[in-house]
């Protein structure tokens, strides 16, 4: 469901020190935009960002970039992140947000901006076959992510959609990503490396829908 227009979102984002209004200007320069130079994790389609807020606080040794195409959604994300850091008595120094279309990522990130990890959490499953190419796990996207991942970098993927999950396992195999682990019921796993809940994950889990998840490593073609 599309979020209603929020007139306050753009002004608040423009005044935020962790919102990047013109991400094209940071092409090749993202590392220098954080307070510290440290590994970068990238969340694609970050939404309202309870995930990023918690991850940023849990891992001050990591810099996080959250990308979503909706400035209205990112307005809510900014508030959520700011509130979480304020409660923890911290300043937001390891998160940057930007509004951008993911299919245009190479226009804002290049080989100098490589990420150690990419998160794809509950992306649109685009159920109709004619729309599959819009999926964020479709091969054309995976080839783009390869250029943005460090050698040995990982993609962590979560979804509620059985069809998207099964198809995505095939997409990743086709593009020579190594499957490190997978599960068809994430919340039943006792030894999953780390799982911070997203807004959609909380919703779907409350409805009794098992969460599917997988971790992939960039391979050598």
C-alpha cells in the first residue's frame, strides 16, 4: 500500500545531517561522508527503517546506507532512527539515507563505494511473470550488485513469499552466488547468525506466515 503524501517529510529530510539529498554527488565518495571510515552495509528498500535503526546501534563499527525511492517513507525512517538513537543517548553517525531508484544504483555508487554486505528485506514479490524482471533479486539486479560488493561480500535476503524465495534461489545460483545457508522458517532457527526484525517481518509473523531467508556470498565467475 502506498503511503500518503507527508508534507513534512522533505523539509525534515533536508534539515537532517544523515540524509543525502543529491546522492549522485557522492559517487565514489560515500566512505568519506561518514564520521569514521569502516565497512559499509547497504539496505535496499529500507522503508521506515526500524531495522536500520537497531542495526546501527548494535553495530557502531559498521556504516549503513539505506536506500528507498520514497521520500515520504524516508521521512518516517528519519524520525524512527533519530528516536532510537536519542533513546540510546547516541548521535546518528553511522547511517546515511537517500531517496533513489535501485535500478539506477550505478549512478550513485561505483567500485570505490563497495559494500561488505547488502540486505534485501521483503522486497515486492511482483507475482505476475511479466513483472518478474522488476524483482530486486532478478539476475539483472544481481549482476549490478556484484559490481558494488566487495570480494567475498554477502547478500542477506528475507521474504514472506514462497514463490519469490524459490525463484530467487535459482536467480542467485544462475549468477554464481554461493548459498551459505537458507531457511523456510527463520523464526524457528536457533543458530541463525543474526536476525533483526523489520516492519514487514513483524506484521507477517503476527499473521502466522513463516519467514524465508537466505545468505549468499559473491562468487567468482
